[in-house]
């Protein structure tokens, strides 16, 4: 059901086949738990980090379709929810603060 990247030390060779110590159902459940934990970090007030690893702002509003970011400058930008991923501390996005500010300036 899911594609998962596993470290090479998760595998063992047995009778010429690669094995892991989980069943397919256990692996799917582990992936789903990890996805749910990551999505739970996308909440109002969470910090969003940009492509250079520095904060670009915080989540001001969020629903099933859109995320509104409050940029460091205080400006708001609304974007598709799919453009904000879940990171270790909150949200992550593939743009820098400067690029987001340019988008806000260009939309006026």
C-alpha cells in the first residue's frame, strides 16, 4: 500500500531473498502512524521552514485545501495545502522567505 525507504541494515538475506523483520501489514501501519504524526504538526502557530532551512513564517490558518502563512514581515500568503509539507518541527516549503515575499509583492 505504501512505498517506504528503509536503511540497508533493516534487511537480512535468507535463502537468497531479502527479508525485513516486519510483515507488510506492520510496515503499512508504521508508515501510516508516521504520516499521521507528521500531519499533526501542521497546526495554527506552527513554524514553517523554507528551502534553506530557515523560518519563513508561521501557519496563520489551515484547512483541507489551503494554508495561510504569516510571513516574517507580517504579510499573509494563501497557498495550496499540498505545497506545505510536514517537517520535524512544523511545516516545510520549497521556497525561501525572499521568494515568498516576492510572490506576495507580485500578486498586488
